[in-house]
C-alpha cells in the first residue's frame, strides 16, 4: 500500500463528515467539478452531511456535474430499486445540482454497448472525474466490477455474482426480483479519476478491506487495483479497520 491515505473514524456518522470534507474542498477549489457517486448503504451518512452542508451555505452544488458508477440492467429510472431513484431520493432532490448535470447509466437502454460508449464520452467531455466516491462489496467489487480473471476496462454490462445478488436482496421483495445483470463503470473508468475516496464501515467489511489494501493486487479482488492509483483516501470506521 504505497499511496493510500487512511483515515480511521469512530462510526459511520464520522465517516460521513470526513468524506464530506473532501467533497467540500474539491467543490470549493473547482465549483464545476465532476464527482463520481456511489450507491449502497455506506454512503448514506455522507449524502446526509452533503445535504446539510449545502443548506448551511458551506457547499454549492449548482455547477457540479456528477456521474454514477452503475445501474441495474432492466430497471427503469423511476423503478423504486433503481440506482437513479436512489440518487434522487438520497441526494439529488435535496441539493441544487441541475438534473441535466447528473448522469447514471441507463439500465433500460436497448443498445447497451452504445449507451456505455456515450457514458464514457460524456465523462470525457466534462474533463474526467475529479473526485470518485467508492463503497465496496463483500467480494471486493467496486461499482459492479465483480471478481474476474482480468480487470475490466470501461463502462460495460456485467453479470452479477450470487454473493452480490444475495447481499442486495434486502432492497427487493424477494431474491427473484434482484436483477441478474447491471451496467457499471469499468475499472479503467474508475482508475482514470483524479482522486478517489473509498468509504467502508462495519465489521463485515474488515476482511475484504484487508485484502484490498494490504493483500496482493488481484482481479479476483477488484478493489485491490486501487493500490496502483496515485491519490486514494480510505475512510473507514473502527469496526472495519483491519488492524
Ligand atoms: C452495490 C453497489 C456498490 C456498493 C455495494 C456495497 O453492489 N453497486 O457500488 O459499494 O453495493 O453496498 P453497501 O454499502 O450497502 O454495503
């Protein structure tokens, strides 16, 4: 682990504040910056903090652009479990970001490869991601990049593993309702971000966190590629910190 800065905080709320500091700094330095956003339960304290800080006049999202990591294949943007809906409800509807400045992959696209290329092109037109937020799955997936024999490059369609389907079934009525595929930024897309902040909380993430930053770089642990990124900040709580 050469480049990673590690910040260990007491609990998820403190994680939210520490991560919000990075976003506040990035947006103050570049009001039209491009942020990469993530779903899952882990970022929720951060999103609450960002909403509070804009209300308190500390952050201005009106010129910020955002690109989300991933979306379930086959879910419409207004489906209750879609990641677009998650972002609207947990962040976008409560801040001044302009709707046209938020992008989430389109799970319903008929031509998925063309949509993926357009997604990459949009990020490139914006000048690339300045600050990318990541959570982590129990198998080391980032976005929906699951363990594979090689690190996938750009935005693409993926088949979800049984472990991920099982972990995400809590959001659906039954496991059969969980989509079996998704569209995700690739490892290459993620690694092209200028800065990355990974947030990890809870004892159930301790082992995968150890493998990510203190184990070998291995596509079977997709998150381990982050050891090769020059500017990663890991913010984890005491429960998740492996030492
Ligand atoms: C999903 C998302 C990931 C996220 C992961 C962990 O699979 N695609 O981006 O990191 O869930 O979610 P949680 O934070 O709820 O553990």
